[in-house]
């Protein structure tokens, strides 16, 4: 049953819709129902998200209106070219929207289908395009303003406290994982799946933080801290995964000394206590003291131990920073109270995964779906064909982010049909009895509130949108009652028919399924790993982590949808992330090495690139041999410790990077340096 927050949102959205309707009738706008429908599209449970969406919607509407006005007059003598231009504009804007993948993407999508909403009705009456564009912009802007006003003034629910709570929950789950890793506790498959969810939840927190700048809470001043925190949250995942791997490896080698075990236990206790800054300095000093220079011909145990201490140092720095930034966000401050410890690889914009292929297929589906509706319109001389073309364009865009949009589109069509039947009863049975705005509001309120309640749950959100948006469009309230049954039925058929045509075209061109989407993400990650191995320049480790973890956040729900029987469920996504981190470290380490060691390192990197450029499968023995050859050559030189010169530091980074690659790609291989006969026996 809905709670009080759900009832509050339903009352607010219905009140905003009635306010927009009343003002539109008062100022004599030609289509007041557009203002009502806009409220349901714009309104969000959080006030900051409503204002954010309102800004993008106003800008997108103005761009779409301008595009329609620019296209219609020059092509007025050729309706076919005009409809083709509108379809191309809608498809192009959808393509940009899918590549953007931020809240700003809504601007591009709206600019696309707004031109279709205004332009298609003008095909048969081009002389009205300017008046239609102006009135449509006025009606949509009125709906946006009413939604923003009600969301901001009537018991507003700001984004800031919700974001702070989500960050706290994320850090608590990461803290539990930290405790499990440092104590050496094993993980059941269900626990591993929950850990992977952290990547998806970090992406959700990032999306929520995009609305923080439009918020009125104290946390709105903490936008820079949220960005700094997100980078550290993402880096925490590969660090913890690497730590778990190194601890397991050292246990297998009997290399966990009592001193190191006590250090791990103390870091675990510090993390459980909330990662206070006071204890971080002492722990960092103990880690530095335990980290001895690597001797020439360092054995495998020494390499794994040094790698573990590096990751432990990063864990303490990231944990300290996360708590300091969380405190700053909770206080609504623009800067943390203490200097941050995890050094600066967070300068640039965080890269996001962009799938040009699927964006193009979605744009092609929108184009062909719109053209198909226009063909039916022309072939049948359908009076309401413009409505079908409008709905085809809108529905092709609305669910384009899904792997298979067809079920959502068909559900939208079903509930649009339900709305048409219910609105028909109201329009011809109840509305003739309404004679003033008060009685009109009383008649509309129950249905508007029901639509708002349905929008509060992710499962019923499409139902609420279908009823709220298309229901208001079908009701078509104006300043006087002038409904005709035949025209209403034709309009309802056009609405549902346009949606069905969009679904059919989408099924033929666009639908792929969750498993196909997961395979594309995995292939993109493998291609980036191969590129990272091939390139010889300096790398930004955090930028690479952002990209890989952005993909991981997209991959996790698709792996869950693919099911436990899918071969994809056996993929260790965090191991691939660890490979990427080590590749970036190795690329940077090359700049501090002599020529012979650079050649050995390049041979190993080229072998890694060949592995990821080939078909998916286990790494070859040849790759293992190249990594071991690099370890043997570079490890034969003088040792390297923290704080040594550039060349010594480069050797250390190269050795630890190669060791990390070996552990990620060959977790079951015998230790490096094991003689061939003993390795074959193992």
C-alpha cells in the first residue's frame, strides 16, 4: 500500500496539473490539456530533480519548436520531404541523447520529439505552424512552471538528504566488504553479487548528484565534494578486490607473517570504527615501515607482499577521504575540514561508456517507426494519421535506453487503450454535466491522484505515465465542451495504432535482450583493455577506472537478467577491472626503465593486447611466459622501495604491475619462478 510520501506526491502532481489547467483556461490557451500532460512528464518525487528536469525540458522544448518552425515553411510544398525531415531530426536527437547518458540527455530527446509533436499536425495545415509552435511552447512552459512551483513550495523533498543517506548506505556496505576482505572471510555467490551491486549503486548515486545543483538543501553547496567522493568510491572497488586476491595468495604461500596479520587486523578495526583521520596517520606510518625495498631476484612471496602493502596504503587513504567527504556533504560544505590523502588523479571529467552501434540502431528504429506511421497515414488518407506519427516518434524515443523496449512499449499501448476507454466514459457520460472549474476539478481529481500514485513505484511508473499523459491528451479539455464520438474513437485508435507500429518496427530493428547487451559491454571492455596494453603513453588510472566501472554498473543488472545458467554469470568482472588498473600502471612505469626492461615490458603488454583482441577465453601459456620473462628480467636488477628515485620506483611499479596482471589472468598458476618441471607437476 502507498505510504504517506507516495500520497503526498500524488496530491502534489494532481494539484499542479489542476493549477496548470486553471491558468491555461484563464489565459485562453488553445490546448490546456498539454499543460496538464506536461506536469505528469516533468514532476519527480524530489524537488531538485523536478527543477533539473524542468530546465532541460524548457530548453529542449524551445529547440524542438524552433526546429519545427524552421523545417515546415521551406518544405511546405512537399509533405513527403517534410515528414522525412522531421523523422531524421527525431532520430538524430535520439542518437545524441543516448550517447550523452547524463540528465542532460533528456534535453536532446525532447528537442527531437517536440519537433514531431508540432510538425506532423502542421503537414496538412502549414499556415498554422507559427501559431501552433507558440501556443505549444506556452502550454508546455506553463506545465513545467506549475510542476516546479508546487514541487518547491508544497512540502518539498530535497535531493540532498536522500543523496547523503544513499552515500552513507553505500559506505556501510563497502565497510562490511572491507571487514570481510581483511579478515580473510570467504564469499558466497550471493554476497559476491551484492558486492557487484556497489558499482551499479555508485552509478545511481552519480545520477542523483546531477540534480543536486538545482536543490535548495544545505547539501547543494557540496557538489564538488560529491564529485571527489564518487572518484574515491569507484577506486575503492578495485582496491578491495585486489586486496582480497593478495591476502588469499599470501595465505596460500604461508606468507602472512604475524606482523602483517596484526596490521590487517588493526586496519579492519580502524575501518569498523568509521575510518577516523586520527588513526589513519598511524596506520600509514606502520604500512610504510613494513614496506621494505624489493631485493634483486625478489621471490614471488615478496612481490605479492609488496603489492598487498601498496593496496593497503591506498585503502587507508581512500577510506579516510571518503569519511571526510561524507562529513562535508552532510554539513553542506564546499570543502572538507582536512586535506585529502588520496593523491590527485581526479582532475578531468569522468568518462562514460558510449555505445555508438546501439545508439545508431535506436535512432534507425525511431526513424523507420516514424516513417512507417507516415506511410500508413498517406496510404489510408487517415484523418488522424498525424497523431499516429507523433506517437510513433515519441514511443520510439521514450524507452530507447532499454535493451528490449518492446515490452514497455506494448504495456504503454495497453494502458493507453485502458485510458481511452475510461476517458470515453468520462467524456461522454460525466463531462456534459460539468459547468464550472470547481466541479471540473472534483471530477478530474480522483483519476489524476490515481495516476500520481502509480508513478511512485518503478513497476507501475509506465502505467501512471500512460494514463496521466495520454489520458489528459484524450480528454482534450478546452474552454467549452465540444466532443464528438466518431472523432474521439478515431483519435484513440491513432494513439494506440502509432504505439503499435513503433513496437513492431522496434522489434524488427532494435530489440536485442539483456544477454546481448551484456556481451556488447564485455566486448567494449576487452577492446579498451587491448588499447590500454597497446598504447605506450602515460595513463590516467582513475579515468580508466571510471570508464570500466561505468560499464560494470551497466553490466550488473544485465548479468542478473541473463540468469544464473548463462555463461556470462561466471565472468569475474572485477578481475578485468584489476587488469585495467595494472595496465595503466605498467604504461606509466615504462618511462622510468632502461631500454632492455622496456622491451621486456612491451612484449608482455603486446601479449596481453593479443589476448584481449582475440576471442573470449582463458589466457594462453604464452602470455604467462611473457609475464614471467618480464618479471625475471626486471626483478634481477637492484631493489626498489617507496620513496626511491624515478628509475627504482619505475622498476617497483613494473614488478608489482606484472605481478598484479599475473594474479588477475592466472589466479591458479604456480608462483612465478617455479621451475618448469615443478610447474607441470603442479
